[in-house]
C-alpha cells in the first residue's frame, strides 16, 4: 500500500491543492495496475512527505495484523490517523478485512495459477537491516529524492544478496528478485546506467555516510570502540587500465603479477563494524598507509576520553609506524616483525597455558629484551619501553615443521639438480652461472636456506666441479617452530588478556574474506578510476548490512557464514496466485511463503518481521460486453 497524491485546482480561489488516496498495486497479464482503497483527504495534519509515507505503511500493518518492531519509532499524529482510516476501511469493506478473520470463496480449481515467483527472504532480511540503520533518513537529510533513496536501497541490498556486475544485477532484479517490491522502485525503469550513477552518487558522500554509520552502530548496539583493528588488502583489475592514476603494479596477495592492483585499507572495531576506509594506489607499501588514516580514527569513533588500542599485523608494524602511534598517544598490539634473539623471562611471572578455540594448547610468557643493538632485530631505541609476550603454539609448530621439512627436501633436491648439471655433458658448469642458479634457489626457499652451509668447488679457471650442502651445526629450526612474540605498549594486562586483545585481529581477516569473496570485490572489471572507487564503496555499504545482521546473530550464538545465511533465506519466495471464483471474478493474491524453520530461526534471533506483507489481494470483475458495443 502507498499514499498517492492527486493534484486538484479550485477555480474560485485559483489555487492548486492535493488530495491523497491510499492505493495498492497489483500485476495482471504482465502489467502493473493500481486501485484506490480509500480517500484520505488533504492530510493537512501531516506536513511532511515522510509522515504521509509512514501513514500508508502503518495502515497496511494494521490491515495485515502485523506488530510494530521495537526499533520503529511511533508518530502520534500518524498513529491517530492510521486508526481512523483503518476503521473506515473495515466499515466500508474496502479491503480484505473480516471481523471473523475468514474470507470464503468458491473457486474453479482448474483456473488456479502460480506465477511471478521471486526470491524475497535474503532481500527482506537486508531491507530490515537497512531500515534499522536509518540509511534512508540520512539520505533524505542529504537532499536525496525518494526515487534516489529507493534506487540506492535496491542497489545496496542486491549487492549484499547477489554480488555481480551492474548488467547482471539488472537481470537479477528483473528476473529473480522481489527487492523492488520492498524498496518501492519501479524495476521497469531500472538500467545498468542508473546503477552506475547511484553508485557514484553514494561514493560522493562516502565520508559523511561512513561517519554516520559508524556512530549509528555505536548508538544502536551500545559499543565503545576500545579496540580498533587496521589492515589492508589489494584487489586486481581484469583489464589494462592504461589511463588510471590508481591502478598500479604491486605485490599481489592473489599472486596476480600480470594485473594492476588497487589497495583497500579499512579500520574496524572488535565487533566487526567499519570505522573508516580509504583507497590507495596499487603500488603503495603496506607499512606506509597507517599514518594517513590514524589522524582520522578519533573522529570516526565514539571513544573520546581515551584513545583506543590499535591492533595491527607484522607487515604494518614497522618501527616508524610504532613511533608514530606512540607520538599520537595510541596504545598498540602487534606481532613483532622479527623474533627476539636475546631475551629473558620475567622472573615475577609464571608461564601461562591456555586453550584456544580449536582446543589446542598455547603457552604464554612475559619476556624482556636484553639488548637493543641486535642488527637483525628491527626494534629500535625505544624497545625497552614495550612489553613482549612470548607465544608458543604446538599446532603452529607442527605445521611449520611439516612445511620446513618439505621445503628443506625441495632445497636439497635443488642442490642435487645443480650438482647433476655440473657433471652432465652440456650442463651448467661455469662458476658464475652455478652461483646464479644457487641464488635463484635461495630466493625460492628463503625460510630454509639459512639453515644450510653450501659449498661450491672449482678448478681455479672459472669452472665449477661440484656443489654440496649440509645442515649448519647448532641450527635447529624445530626448536623455534611455533614461537613468535607479541609487542605492545599495554603494561598492566594479564597474559590471557593480551592474547585475547591480539586475537580480535581474526575479525578483520573475516571482514576481508566477506568483502573479497562473499561481496565480490575481487576482481574489478571497471575501466575508470571513478567507477572502480564506486564499486569498492558499494561493497563496503553492503558489508554494513552484513555486519549489522551478523553481529546480532553472533550475540545469540548463531555463527554461520554469510553465504550460508543467504542460502537459507532464499528458501522464502514471493508468489502470485490467481484463480476464478463462482462469480467469474479473477482473484489475484500476491503472498510470501511461510519461512522455513531455519529462516524463521534467523528472523526470531534478530527480532525481525518474518514477512514484509502477509497478502495483497485484488479482485478483477469480468468486463461486461454490451449488446450494441462495437469497440
């Protein structure tokens, strides 16, 4: 149902005014039609368009007997008018509202048809998250039209449910999804160009929208942002991007050395909600991006009295970055970029053993570095001011030993291959070429070659005669396997607390997995920087819906992956059923299927409505053909 204005003109006063009608849409023979349910008058009591829209929504809820959700705010004037017009609809029997709740029909079973079946479960789940975040209200305050807001909601929800190109998204919306029936956008007007335009319009307000959502989720779920996580990833382009200023060749995390990259950096809190994001050139080093964003962190978080703890991985935790964080007044937690070679255990503390989520034992122990002058140890002059936590994981040790054993075997086989080439007729024998092959081999196995002494013998004339290798004495990689060090400015926390703080970094790993895989940010097929930025930003907006849903489910111990949630919700459909009754009237019912048990569980855990509407019914009276009608 919706409120439709009808423009009128008063010839006496020469003034224009509007009358309003409550209408509903229905589909007949492939065409969308409308019918008037009841006249609403001038609605002078409701000065804003938003109140008039809310009136139509509230009357529909009353007709269908749906309760108001806890997070929906009531408007007293709207509520009063809704009750009045609802009683008028019941009195005049203008809609399918019966006192006894029954609507009996005698029908011709042979005329029953089901058609226009669409997926609606995942779309309805995301639409309620979209409304929970009040994104429509923010866009309206930014002077967006109702049509723009509907299109933006359609595109964001579609990206969360079915991440694809704009061309495929149009096909999905028109052929598979009922998302337009939820957002109110006319799908017949939808084109890929309009999706491109709305994506770029959303990107143009990126900073304000991101700041609003950051504060909104903090207020909605009472979060304090005591811990934030910073990390970045890159995604590659399927195309040359010749004129791009952002797409550059760099170190690809997907091993796509042939493709240009773009770098996405994000800040999230420990609950998984985005705080800030930025996009860098593809050749930007990981360690050089932190200072660009750290100035913005305080403004984007609600934790004003004391700055949050920044959790970063070893790739970003350079000495310069850590000095910068200390200078800006941030505490931090990271993995030390290199193992301490000279340290002593804190005599005041005993080693602590904990069990991780995989039921594997992990030993924790506070240690102190003895010497700041180790050249191989990237610590720095302020090293003694930081605390270090020695961590030993048996599961990690088994994995590393297995990998080291395999890599050592391959390194030794590589040495043997070089030796065979020296002794084979026509093989590589020149000393400089042998050294070159050895260099390439060491480059290929950097983690194990340092445990070997490699000897090349030659005839003194520049020709190698043999090559051999043996393990260095005293070097045992198994003793160091599974051991690493956490570095932090936090001093009073227990070993277990420090470990817990560091492990929230798993949250950002999951975030990137959702963004790049579930929300299809990788690869990028766009050909311009503007379209590429808008593409990435749209994925981040879709992630706001995903993280809002996922956070609430996690509080109820429901921890399925997003793709699994979408699969479960897609079992709910929207179907049009038509049939003829004994009066030869065609009755058309647009109705959602009852959610399956698993989908109903998700709705219940979230406190969301299980269906957007129970039933939309239209009655088409047969056309009476008059005797003299020649039309």
